[in-house]
C-alpha cells in the first residue's frame, strides 16, 4: 500500500513533533540524569598541614546548597564557592556536602592532620 502525499506529510509532522517532545524532555531532565558536578580545591585527603588556616574552594554546578562540616557556604550563580577553616590540632575529618534542587546529594570527606610547628623562644 502506497502512502499519498497527505499521509507522508502527516507522518513526517508526527515524527518531527515526537523528536521535539523527546528533546525537550531530555533537556528538562538533564539535571536529574546528570546530577551535580563537584570540583574541590585547597584540600587533599590524607594531607598533613603545618598551618591552622585552610582555604577550600571549588565549583559545584547544578547545586542549590553547599555545606562544609554542616555550615552553609555561599555559592555564586556560576557555582563557585570558597570558605576558610581553622583546623584544630591533630586529626580531623572535613565533610563537604552539595545538594541540588531535587534533593540529590554528593558528599566528600577529607581526612587531614594539623601538626603545629613547635614554638621556640630565644632570649
């Protein structure tokens, strides 16, 4: 059975409409499908630090909220964030948690050790 021109146009329009709907759905669900992309700078797991100030920065695209050790950190529209921590002496675990608008989370923990330098007094 051969299709006439009207049927071909209808079929083509339907296929085009289906492709448009599918593309729109993928675009809308992009955040759910691909989630958060987190990059962290300024901290290394297992590192030993001799200074008690640690600046952590990074990028969390698609994120709504960033916390470091449970404390909220400001995040810009482009997803960048930065915070400075004071390390206690000895071993610490620093946890960075990022949440998107769908309540999906990405959590990273870093084990660090702060070893203060000995203070010498000269007379």
